[in-house]
C-alpha cells in the first residue's frame, strides 16, 4: 500500500472538472484507490464519492492505493493533480 497526503490549492477546492479528470485517469488501474477527508473515505474511482467529500481549498486529503499497480496509480494521481492545478505536491 502506498499513501500520500495532498494539499488542495485550487481556490475552488476539489471541483467537478478536475475531479472528473482524476477519476477518469484511474479507471485502468486494478488497485483499490481511496481518498480520505475529515474521517470520510471514498473510492477515488467514483466521481460521486469524490464530490461528496466537498473538499475546500487549503484542505489536506489522504490518498491511498493498494494493489499490484499501486505505484503507477500514485504517479498518475500526482501528475493529474498537478496538471489540473489542484495540488502542487
């Protein structure tokens, strides 16, 4: 299992456009991938789950990937968050 903490830097927080890009980029991975915010954990492959967290700007989220392709999945998460301007970690 790999875990990483990200700070959401977009002034609008984790909103629909980048959340959709992130979720879409993860569908090819077999690993279980979750995002946790304020003690609520959701499947990061689910747009409804991600949006239900309501993550505002300046917040930190924990993302975990567990499975055969977990390292590649985490690299993709970092890349997409940076490309979408959501986090600069």
